[in-house]
C-alpha cells in the first residue's frame, strides 16, 4: 500500500499536468484572440479572450491546490502554440483541445479519487464542467462556419471585440 506521501505525489503530478495544459491553452487562446481581432471578427475575439481568462482561473486553482499539498506548481506549457491559424481551423482545433482536456481531466480525477483526495476530485469536476462549456462553444462555431460559411462570417465581421471587463491589475489598482 502506498504511503500518504506517495499518494500525495501522484495527485500533485496530475494537478501539475492539468496546470501545464491550462497554461498552454491560455497562450493558444490569447494568440487566437489577437488574430481574430486583427481579422476583424470582434465577437469571436471577445469570446476567445473570455475563455482564455477562464483557463487562467483554472491554472491558478490547480496551482493553489498543488501548493496546499506541499508541491511546486509547474510553469511549463503542455505543448507548442499553433500560430497564424485561419478562421476555419481555429474552432475545430480548439474543440479538439477541449475534448482532449476533458478526457485527460476525467482520468486525472480518477487518480485523485484512487489516492484519497476528494478536494482535488471536486476541483477537477468543476473544471471539467467549464471545459465542456468551452467545447460546446467551439464546436458550435465550427459547425456555423462549416454550414453557413461566408454568410456567418460576414455577419460577425466588424463586430466589437470589447469584453466589457473593467481593467484590473496591480498598476490600475494603485498598489
């Protein structure tokens, strides 16, 4: 039987794998956000930015849990960033990325359960729900582009990219 420390290390390992996936997603989605905005698909750019912010929250939650367990949160990206994607490749690519994350996180959840960490199980359950929402969005946009093509894209072209978020940060808050 594994010791408490061995079980904890297995949980930290999957939390860090998930954090690495989230860090990669943040970079990927922000790169796509900039490109969509540059292509003048503001509505799509704004949604991509919000999804990237969701991924930032996930990465932070995984890091906090790793620290609670006495580990060191990874700063490594799970993979390379795909750059200069065209509008027709972004959404199938992202749907696949989210589907892959959901599958991996379900496996990571089982590792946490098998090693007696119900708090990490709950964290993965919450994040899997968010990833499913992201998948549903990316898959729907992919279908719209495939089925409606230029008609859909021309409706989106020229829309504002503002997310309506109030600027936040260390400098802005005056700390």
